[in-house]
């Protein structure tokens, strides 16, 4: 293995995944595509005025469709998301959902053990051989019912994998996640993926080139890989058709990744003045006009091109000890899923097995005997750039409660993340990295744009630090000091970190 070094510690059954052939396969992808990835990441830093691209008008006006979906992806009415931790893998596969989004990205942490053990669990899940016995002696195994189709989400283009060096440089995290999974499981069929954090159709073109090369290398027929792209950045919202076009032989659909979408908006316009300042996170709902424009454009774009439109996350965790709170939350989940089904989405996401029946009931009622809503073309939708950028339509205010919530949730999430858990249960919600990203970026924006709270209090760095000290006093945990330090850094430093996971990654094993 010339030029390849594995720097991470040994992980149980890691040798079954990190074989010489698998590492050579990953290294081949890295050598072929890392330089282009680096160029595209550099391109992100040159923020351009947002709008639909003149140079790709022919794509938007052209007559083309994505490849027809394979049978396992034609009915996606309920998708459950979660990390590839072993017990959660089994619970997801027993959940009754149609698809399991096996998350190697925002609901995971890139601790080396998680990176390797996640691949072991995916290997066993693909073969139906996975089981688990907890330290307390409880046994988890696969049930006899139908299992969800597994769709793997690798890391975004921006994240490295510093435990694998290729020719002296850290490997590209996305290529490690995709490459190891595809190498070990492509022969079983169903090599399906969710692609996160893209900002342009050129990044989709890069993924398409990776897929083509990977299939050629292993002798897998072209088009076997299928990918669903998360539209979770504001630049990508203006290039939905172009993204599908670049991936058209491998495309399955688009997903409305709404929490990261809000983070991307805040990040993109963080220093652009008051017209781009959003109110408290919890007051920005999916019925805000600029969010309606985003989701309706997504449905229309997908169905025009024969691709599936997937709805957003229901993150609520039912609490059987508090039926009143649970019923109130379930009512909001039902409203959300009813809106998505009525808008033409083909299915939606949940984060907890107890929400699968709720989402399924709503989409069953809408779909009847149909597997999807590709026939709902939404030709009534005509979204303009101004509508996508009308952030003032959110209404609402910045409040002290919003500042306190951002600090509390952000620190709690980082505390969990640093401990190796990227899917954190916080205040009856299953949170992933997008939660902390919104929290810290919103505080950064409020401080740097001289926002005044609804009670007349200016949002200053000192106010945030005061609330941060109060939050720290109420929490405990092995990594509390580091969580607070990191949160203060990414929320208040003059230089805005593109992703909080980058400085956080430097502090973990």
C-alpha cells in the first residue's frame, strides 16, 4: 500500500473493513478527485450574488429526466434517519420505515472508532447478520418483517479524515465513507447514497465522476449507484435542476434539509445587514414565505425531472412519561407531514421509530395505492429569486429566550458530540450538528449586526458570555470545559468558522 497510512487505533473487526484492497480503492478515488474537491471548496469562499444561473439556462429549459428509479427506491413514504451505531442500526431496520438513512455525517461524530465501526455495522446490516447484546444483557436482533432500504449519507466535501493519510495528506472524508461502503457492499446491489452540504452543480458533477469511476473500477454497471441530494444550502437552492442534471444517470431525488438550510442562510448573509437577520430559530417555521418558496420549488423541480421529493425531519422524541407534551408535539408533527404530503412530497423523514406510524398514516392517506406522487407536477409553482431571499417574510424577533436557548442547546450538543455521540436527545428533540450550527451562527450574526432584542437589550459578546457562564454552571460532563470553549470560539470569534465540526474535529481522538 504505497503512500497509504492508517493512523487510527485498532477497532474491533476493523481489519475486515480496512483491507489493503479497500484502502487502495479509496486511495485511487482520492488521487483522482481530491484536487478537484479542493478547487471547489476554494470556489465556495468567493461568495457571488445569488440567483438562477444564466449560463445554465439551457439545462433548466431542456427536455430531460433522471434515470428511472430502481424498485427499492420507488416507495419512500417514510424514511428514518440515524447514526450507524449498532443498536440504533437494528432499531432503524426494525422500525417499519421504507428507507433508513444510515448517517455517517451530521448524526455521527468522526471519532475513528465511529468511522470504522459504522462501516462494520453497515457491512452486517447489508447481509442481514447484525445483532447486539447490551452491557445490561439485552439482546437486539433483526425482526422477520420487511426491512428498510439502506441509503448511506457520507460526510460532506469539506471534512477530512485525518486518521488515513494518502501521499502525506489527510484523506477526503466523503471518499473514505463512500469508498469503503461501496467497495464492500456494491456486489450485493443497492449502493444508494444521500449527498450532503453541496453548494453547486459542479460539486454534483464531481460526485457523478466519482460514481462513474467507482463503478468502472469494480465492474459495476453504470447507473447502479443512486443518489439523493440534500438541498440544504442557499446556493444549491438556485441550482436544483442543474444538480439533478449533473447526476441524472445516478440521481434519485432531492431532500429539503431544512435545518442546515437555515444555517446556510445565516452563514451566507451573516455580515450583510439587517435585511438578512433571522429571528429566534424556533419562530422560523416551514410556513414562512421564503421557506415555502424553497420547498415548493423543490417539489416542482423534482417531479418535472422524474425525481423524488423528500420532506424534512421530524425530530421530536415521544416521551411516554409525559403524554400531554407528547400529544402536543405529535399534533405539530402531523401538521408538518400533512403539509408536505399536500404539497406533493413523496415521503418524509423521522428521527424516532415511534414517529414512523404517524408519518406513514399521513402519506398512506395521501398516496392510496400509488407508491409516490411523481404525477403531481406542481405546475402552479413559479418561484423567483426574490422569494427565496425574502428573509424578512419570516417575521418574529430576536429574544433573550432565543439567546439562552441557542447557548444551552449549542453547548449541550457539543458536549454530546465531543463524547462521540452525534445524535443527541435534547429537550425531547433528536438533534444533530445542524442544531448547533444554527445556534452558534445566529449568535454570531446578531452580535456582528448590532441586533437589539425585543426587550431593548443589545446582543453583545459580553451578553452571550454571561449567558454561557450561566449555562455552564447548570451542566456537567467530561468535556464541558472544552464544549464551552469551542462554542464561544465558533459563536463569537471575529473569523467565522465555516463549520463548527472542523475546529471540533481537531480536539478529538
